[in-house]
């Protein structure tokens, strides 16, 4: 399935949450941010676009993306190569802010409507980065505290090919300080796992 037809076009045209978004403090219209092609070997499964991504129309085009790419050891050119990297959040649109200015959670309707179809359209994915609680619940089959899930990254990687990560928001800087094992142990393993997928992709091409 090509980038400009079929499933991708259907998602980009989706307006299922228009009334929901209009009722938020931001009162915005849907703008699905879709970034995948069937040839991708690495899947970045995030939460939902933030306001800057909504405005730019490019996933992780914000400070969180800078941190995530640093964790992955990838530059922007590699990260945004849709032939090799699929970026598919649990909700394709910015959910908006609540009355206090906090991010609203991804609407479950989006994943119920699209996620099974998207995963079926990505047959070559060999490694999933599950970023945040919603993505971890979907890809690992159970909702647990993010810290517990991320701490169990070895088992998830071995059994399912899923590497759980905390959200790379700068709001989680305190979490990183409280959990130094993440940068010391998990991140080197993450970069090695990504390198293996990309090297295999090069060998197959």
C-alpha cells in the first residue's frame, strides 16, 4: 500500500473525533499525522501528537522528539525515513488540552478504528518501541505502571520484540533521575536492538 493511497488516505481523511476536539479548550479540527509505509522494519508506537506536531504535521517534531532520537541514537534523516521507520501513535490527532491546560489522553476510538488495520499493513516490522502507557497496554496486552513495564524491558524484547519506553517529554526528567538504570542499561540495549534491525534491513535490500 502506497503512502498516498488506501489506508493512509483514509486515516488522513478521518473526522470521527471532530465534535470531541471542538469541545476541548483548544477547539481545534482533526489533523491526523500519518507516517508509515509497508516496508518499515521499526515501529515507534507513541501516544498522540502534541500541539507542535499538530501544527507541523510531522510526528515528534518537538522537544520530545529530540530526546527520543537521542535515546535511539538516530538522526532526523534516519528517523523520518518512512521506508524503514513507521511512527504510529495510539491516536493520530492532537487530543487537545483540558480546562487546566494539560494534555488530554488519546481517544480510544482512534486505536479501535485504525490500529489493527495499520499493524496488518506493516508486515515487515521486527521491533516495536512502545512509548508510554497506552502504547504499552496495546502492544503488551496489559496495563501496568510504566516504570514496572519499562524495568521489564528484557523480557518484553525477548518474548514480543517490544521495547517499552517512558514518554520522552521533558516533564519526565525527574523520572530519569530517579531511575538511572534506564540510561545506564536500557538505552545501550535499545540502540543495539535498533542497529540490528537496520543492519538486517540493509542486508535484505
